[in-house]
C-alpha cells in the first residue's frame, strides 16, 4: 500500500508550481521499453507495454485520481484501454508464431488495398470520434485527441500483424501529439513523443531492412533492390 500511495502522489517539482507526475514518467519509460522490444521483435514488448498503459491511464484521467490541476484527455486515456486490448492480441499472436518454431513476427509490407483502408480508417475515425470526445469534455483541440486515438489503434494493430508501415503511423501520431500534450501540460509525455518520433523512424528502417534481407535470402523473382517498391510481394 505504501508503494501505491507513493506512486499515485509522487511528483518531480520544478518550482513556480510546475511538476511532473512520476506515474507519467514511469508510464512513458515502460512505453519506450515496449517500443524497443517491438523493434527487436521480442514477445516481452507486449506485457511491458501493458504496464505502461495502466500507469498512463491513471495520468490522463487526472481528475479521477486526485489531480485537479491536470485536464482530462479522454482520447489519450481511451487509447490506453485500447492498447491493453490490442496488446493482448499481439502478445498471443507473437507467442504462437514463436512457439511454432519461427520468430515472433516476420515484417511484411501491407498491400495497397490495406494501405487505403488504413488511411480511410484514420481520417474517418478521427471525424467520427471528434464530436463524441467533445461531448464527453475532452481537451481542445479535440480532433487532435481523436487523431492520436485512431492512429494509436491502427499502429498497434499493424505491429501485431507485422506490417512495416505501422512505424509511419506512429510518426503521424507524434506530429500531432507533441503540441497537444505541451498545451495540456503533460510535459513528460510530450518529451517522450518527440523521442518516439525519432525512434519510430529508426524502427521503420530496421523492419524495412529485415524484410529486404529475408527477400534476398529467399531468392526468387524479386530482388532486394526492388522488393520494397512492391508492397504486394509476400513470402511463399
């Protein structure tokens, strides 16, 4: 109980009334470790990420956890619940693949049809959720909160499926997320979003190279120089 009380009330003070919640810092650290594990295609990335999601859920519902000076970001809070559900799916999927004698996931390019669906889902989902989040009292600009929610959902699902493009969806989330979090006063999360933006670009290159090396190793009609240009190519 003492540990939980410390976790819910501990702050990093900066003076002039400015502070960071240690829950927010720890939640983002777990998120970073999960992203690192995902880049390396490690199954442990999923449970580590779930721990971070639980911590951040309490942060973004600040008024429910005694933080009257923190605004509620319902999209940010809701996406933590979504992360947990999707992470359970990814955890099971990657474990099954590893137990069948292979790696946890083999990076693949999504088809052009899937890419189109992702764009439609991103834009359409944002438009649909914006008035809902606004009615529930989320922080303005509400469309940004909805954008982050939809992008996070699609990126996490894409990681579970092994689509290389999921890293680029995270970049789109980070671009919108940084100014929103700064304006809302969530400085630790904003800083981590900046770091994530760089990290996700690296992750994209890493998964791209893994895919290209596998294509080169398999041989066949597709060369490593042209494989990345054809997203419909699949492993036989």
